C-alpha cells in the first residue's frame, strides 16, 4: 500500500501478512464456527444482499440494516478466510464482493438504488471488503469500481453516518493519488460539520471538553475520520480533534477489559457498565488510524488490550456464540439477565451467548475483529522501514530499504501469553533499513538483543524503538517484555488486576443450559407485532444458545493493595495447549480474598426498559416498565459498609486471563486491613 503523505506509518497489504500459532488457531475456530456457518445467526445472514439483486428487506427494522449487517460479515469472512487459508470461507465472501462490483449501475453506482439518496453507511462497511480484496489480489479494477461509484452521484448527507464515506474516499486517494477523491472527502466532512456542529464527533465537539454520550459505533466510525484527514492534509486541527476526542472517551468511559462502555450509547466506568460487541471491532479499527497518524505506541497498547481481553471475553471459545452486550462483571448470562445500567433492552437476552441476537449488527461485526488485528500487526514507515506495531505469532513478506529488497520477518511467540517476541529477519540480500519495535507503556524493564547481543539504549515505555542497521539473512532480534502486576481502581471502591496487556478475572464456573425456545424470536415477535416476518435460521444443534448460571461462589473482596501487590505470585502453565481454556489457562494468580455476605444476584419481577415496541400498529420508542422474571449481576457493595459484611476467614482465589472466561468477576470490592 502507498502512504498518505502525513501518516507516520501504514499497514502492510494483506497479501504480505500471515498469522501463526494461537492467532492462526483463533481464525481457524472462527472459520469453522460462526464465520463459516453464518446462516445459523438468522436473517439477514444466509440471505444474499450485496451478492444478489433481490433486495429482500421484508421485516427488517430499516431498509439499510441488512446491507450493513451482511457487509460486516463479508468483510470479516473475506479477511478471515484468506488469512486462515480457508478457501471455502474466502470464496463465499468474495462471491458477494465480485457480484456487487460486476452488477454496478451503468453510471457506476454499487448496491441497491434505495441507498442512492441517503443511508450510505452500509457502503462504507462493504467497501472495506472491496479494498481488502484489492490488497489481497493487487487488482486495480476494484479501485476503479469504487472510484466510479463515488463519481456516479453526489454523496448524500441525509444522516450523520453518511459522513463515513470519507474513510473510503481517503483510502482511494491513498492508492490512486487522484485529487478529486480527496476533494470529495473534504467536502463531505465539511457538510457533516456544518449540519451537526454539536455532534460528539464534530470538530467542535472533539476539541471541547464536553462528555461524549452518543452511540458507540457512531462515535468510533466518525471521530476517527479526523485522524485520517490529518494524514491526507497535514492540518493539525484534525489531529488535535481526534486525539482529544479519544482521550475523553478513556477519561469518562474506559472499562477494565480495555474497551469503553457503550450500551448502546457511551456510559460510565462502573463494574456493570457494558459494551456492545460491535465496538470491540470498531474501537480497535478507529485506534489503528490514530496509531498511523501519530506514531504513538499507546494506541497500539490499547488495540492489544481490547483484542486480547474484550474480544475473546465476548465469544465462546469455539466461536459459535457471542454476546451482544458484554461486561467486566457478569456472573449470569441468560435470556433474562441484561442488567444494562442505561436500561436499553434491560432484562432481555442481549448478554447471553448465542449465535443470533434481536439486532444483528454484532453477529456480523464480530467476524472482523481478529482479522483486522492481524492485518495491522505489521506496518511500514515513510522511509522503507518495517514496524512491528502489534505483537503475536506470524510472518511478514515485504520490501524494505531504498532498494525495496524483499524480506521475510517471522515473529515466534505466544504473546500475550508469553513475555517476549523472537523475530527472525531474512532479506534476499543484505539491506539497510529500520526495523522498529514497540515498547508498551506498561513495560518498565524491556530489553532488545540482536543476534544474542543486548542493545545498549534507552527503551522508553510507551514508545517505538528503531534498530537501524544493514540486515543480513538469518539475523535475530529478541524483544523481552517482562509483565508486571498492576492494581487499577474503579468507581464504588472497585479494584481490578492487570498483568502486562492482560486483564485478570475470576472465572465463574457455570451451570449451562441450552435454550429450548428461541428467545430472540420471541423478542422480535413482541417488538414487531403484526409486522413480524418469520425468517427461520438454519438451526444446528452444535450452534446452541446458552443460558449460563453461576455454579460456584463468586462474591469475593480482594485483600490486596499497592503495598501487598508484589507479594502475589504468577504461576505460568507450561502445559497450556490453548490459552483461551479456563480449565488450563496460560497463567494463574493466587490472590487472598474474603467472602462478602449478602452480595448476591438481583432477582426482580419488574424492569424499567428503554427500547422500541409496536402498539396499535405503530412503532414506539422510549422507556416503559415491563413485567417478567429477571436476574441480574449485582452492583459492587457499598464501600462504606463493606467492612461489616466481610466473612472472617481469608481464602485464596485464582484469577486467570479475562480472555479465558465467560462468566466472571473482574472488578472486586477491596477489603482493607
């Protein structure tokens, strides 16, 4: 890929990248799971939208929804199938890409005619898959088709998400250098800011100190555009806006698993604040653009934390079920357990692990998360150097140095389930270039060795470090990144433990029940009433919906503070075959704890619920009180009264990587003294 003129670094094209080790295993599970059998998620999956001209949107909440949701899957499946080496999954997604491109309108417009005048957001999602296929194939006809599309008709600004066309226009400008594409992007962004100057993702709002409360996906997809525009134009105000906007997001909404709350609008930092699975993908994708614009290693740290914690924590480890909403503290996950603090769809099944959900964006978007991580592990700088931006096992085949000499770099590691990475560098002939590695902000004792000899240099936490030399075939770089335990503080006196890039959690053994009657179908029937259109899923017994209830004690307060933290012992498991297996995790940390009396599940017969429903043939939106049988994860105990509720005896509990858990406690009360 070429680089935008003011970008610090640019991802290597997909055709140059391959995963290995546990990342390869993750993609293979994904391909054999929901990604390769997406029809089990139900309508609109199993129906071709971009891959046909049927436009069968009967029963959809909006005509653009099926195009957005299936586009998510197409993008994820295309990348997953290619990277995993699963030809069937790759071809299944590619057929839809190629059909849409081949069946463009005479003027070049791609997609259904009803999206010409408004609702162009699905195009931004789908066109990422088209661009991915260009990266894989190098076939410029994909670029030409997208350019014709954007020149076919004036880009609308019907609603704020129409502005996301800026991303695709800038990617096209990056590859073609055609100035009218940049001008279209700038014009579209100006129109967005004129129409919605107070929107959380507008330049004015991003530069302000106002708290952001908009829809999480909307913010991530729109706020990142400012960073992209900086890369294209060098206008500092764009970069300042993006950096400040995402800093506010961390300030107000960051959760213990590395992602911000968004249920679906951004919330706070409570142990029960939840996030939409869509935002696992979209936040990491957005941070990738900030990394490219700034070269700030802390954005890479954040991408890793989201990917290594929030992502696997929101899916079953066979990748056959996912949550719509996921949470640091969730000790129950069933059809009646959504404890959403902002009341959106409270009491329904949105926190249960299942292949389908009432709104189908997350069952599509989840497929993109890990392929996107792998696609951005390796980057190139503006001088022909190579940057190991994100860590994990894999391989890069690229060109480096002024002479563009072919070079293969292999990363051997189990990171983040190992405290370092071994790089082997194989140029076709000796070549001078900078090989840059990242020193995470959490790592205070990093070291680098080249061919066994330690590099004498300051390795500053939260920075990139460049090794500039003439590389010989077989050169080896060893990067050691010793992890340290850290105690993090949260509202209501909560504390959590992290270890390097990993969040630690108490795995709560579950009593698991397979759902017998599909609660998603029941919810849709109640929501839509007579407008409900039966769209049966491709049911398979090996893709069940789960109701998970706690089968062991979980109500502990941690007896740990900053002074006692270093006395805790981390036990690595050399026999660990699968780091996502809670039964044999990569590591354990034994922590003293005391049971908290009266801290138990919340059982109620009424729920204040914000959502949408049909009444007298009309769709209503707002809050209402509904009756039922609801079971919630409780809030943390009041810290002012905690001491009187603690059991006398001190026990030892085992914390494991968040990634290995389904039910869990991550943020604990803190027992002092």
